[in-house]
């Protein structure tokens, strides 16, 4: 569904209904398109892994609409993580936090950590705010293939195997989000992306 100013509410409500029913929704984020399922739907997570042919040792990151949702997935948030959230959320910074017990191994890959961010201005942000629960944020492409920058690319990759595409137009592309491990007293940069190491380190407590 193409997102317009006059149909945004309708599109989002339909997408949330699809997620609650265990479906897969593709959506535009700041840089590329992502694939979303509800974080606690085990069968949907398994289907998403199989669809992408994603290695099982790779955990599945999440997006949330507000920090209140962290209580569903993380044990606690330390001072370093709070400081980085204050500066970079919403935006392209994914934080690794200590995962709450009972989360699917598709999300944690047995690491005890969960990867999460609040996305910047995009259909992804509108969707996850409307949902009120965490949604997966894996790129909309089979593993090893280029990430999708528009809805047509998503459809070429997956066709009718996904349940809904939120067409937010062509995305900006570029670098992915930066990933930082904030589970310990010292930050560890796992992947340097849009936010550089030097910029990140300036805002550490």
C-alpha cells in the first residue's frame, strides 16, 4: 500500500492487524526497506528466517516506538545506554542490551543480548509507534543480496510470500545503522555505520 498523507492511519492500522495475526510486513526505514513481524510470534520469526535464508547464528534486531517498550525485551538499561539514547534516538543507532528471559532464540541467537533502536523519521517509526510493541528490523532482502531501496525491489525478492508492503517511496540507501554493545560499563562498537565511532564517543558519560 502506497503511503499518502490522507491514508497513513488506515495503512498503519491494517499493518498492525497483519502483525498481530502473525503476518510479515515490509516497510520503508531511513536507509532501506525492512521486514517486520511481531517480536513474540515464534512461528512468524521462524518463517522470516527461512524466507531470508538467514544464518541462525545471526540474531534478529528489533525496532520500538518508545523507550517504554524496552521493558518487554530488556532486563535493564545502564547509564551508558541511557546517554546514547538521549542523543541518538530516534535514529540510526542500534544498541545491544541484556535480553529479558523468555525471548525467542531467533532474536538473541543464544547471546543473552537483544539489538534494538527507535528508528528515525520513516514509515518504520510510524508503524512501530502505532503498534506499541517491538517489531523485527531485518533488511528486506535474502541473505547475501543487496538491500531493497524501494517497494518494487521487495516484491521482486519475495512476491506473495510476505503479507503487506508499506510503500514509503524510494529510501536514501547508504550506510546501515551503527551497532554498539551497551551491556557493560564500557561501550563496544560492533558495527560502524551512519554514526561514526568518533561522534559516538563524544557523547559517552
